[in-house]
């Protein structure tokens, strides 16, 4: 009889380990803001602990549908990241989005799209009108907009919050009679404040651009004064919208001899000579160099009478 034989064969064992990446991961753009009193826009975003992101592409455009890559940020184990852009064109509202990638170059997540606040300033003869676009977008929305004004007096810069308006407001009129005696003039910015309840435990703010207005100097120089008078006893040039640190004036007698030179415009002359004696009554002449906060320089000269 014929015998039946059976043959077997055994291969080597192959172990296969895969490294699958999460198909999507949280990527939250938390804030687009101008850095305070600067021309730098800062974009902030948040990712979860233990994320798989290797790098982020920053996209920007003049509309949500026109976003293009403008920069790249390498990822670390951190959960919060920042990108800054110096001197973006402040004539536009810019929209930003973050696209996060894995080590294989695959997109793991795209953020929400957010935009900066662009502040416009319109000046009339009586007031300053501020207008701005809404900040977008926080999950719980904007709580309010705060309006700030800065001025310079005698070399000291002051910043004041002049109003808080509702979250649906987009304009404010400043009716205050205010002046600034140094560049850059009277300046404003708006700050959006996020409502409480952000799902990531954040509470952000967004600053607008810093915008200023200047007008030509207003100069009033007296033509007569009397040191012995009650109300008009000093020669004092009155100037508005001028740089009182750089603006000066000089006084000469009728023969062109100098009484004093380059007196700061904010100082008055009491009618005394350098030796402390009273200057004689008569006609004198001044020469005032007024530097405006609008960058103008104007020379004023005329005579005046000391009684």
C-alpha cells in the first residue's frame, strides 16, 4: 500500500508595534491682542496636557477665508504658546488661526479663528469719537469694553480709564476738555474683557491698537503786564497742544540786549533782571520757539510793554 506523509513548516514570529497618533486634539486660540501701547500683535493658544503636537503654523488673513501661513512655532511640553507679529498694518482687522501638526506632518487640529480690535479716532472741533470692531471670539463672549486715555503734562504721562461700555458697544465720544503737552499727544486704546466661565479656566483680555491725535499748537502771548498788578503781574505765554519741555522763549530789551534766553515756555517772567532788580518800564521783545505735538516748529516774535 502507498504511505501518506504530511509535511509542516513553521515561520519566524513577527511582532508589529504601531504608533498611531490621535486623529484630532484640542487646539484653542485663546487671545489675539495688541501688546499694550505698542504696534505688536500677540496671538496666544492653549493645548491639553500630554498633547502630541510637534509644531504649529500661524495663519493670518484680512478675512476668515483668506488665511495664509505667516509663521511657525515649535511645540514643547507646555500647554500655552505665544506668537508675536511686529508692525502689522493697523489699517486692517486681522484674522488668525493656529494649525497644529504631528511629527509625521499631519494636521492634528485647527483652532478657532479670532481677530484683533482695530480702534479708529475721529476728531471734531468739540470732541473725539472712538469706534472699534467687536472682538471675536471667546466661548462665553465679551463682558465689556474699557476705554483708556493717556496724556503728558510737564513730562509726566498719565493713563486714565475714562469709561466702561457694554459688550455690544462699538463707539464712544470723549467730551472732556483735555490737553497733552508732549508727543505723541492725546492717545487712546480699548480693552475687551472676557466673560467668566471659559471652559479652559482662562480669562483673557484683548487690547486694541494705540491711536493718538494731535492738533497745531494754540499760542497766546500777552502784549502787556505789570509786576505790581493783582491779576497780570507776570509775563506768561499760554500754549496748548505744544511740547512744553522743548518749547522755549527769550526776552530782549529795546536795544536788542538779552534779558534771558531759552526760558522753558511753562515758566513765567516776573519782570526782574538777573541781578534781582526790577527791569525798567518800557517796551521789550520776545522770541518764542514753539514745538507742537504735531511735530511742527514755529517761531513767534513781537513786542510787549512792561508797566
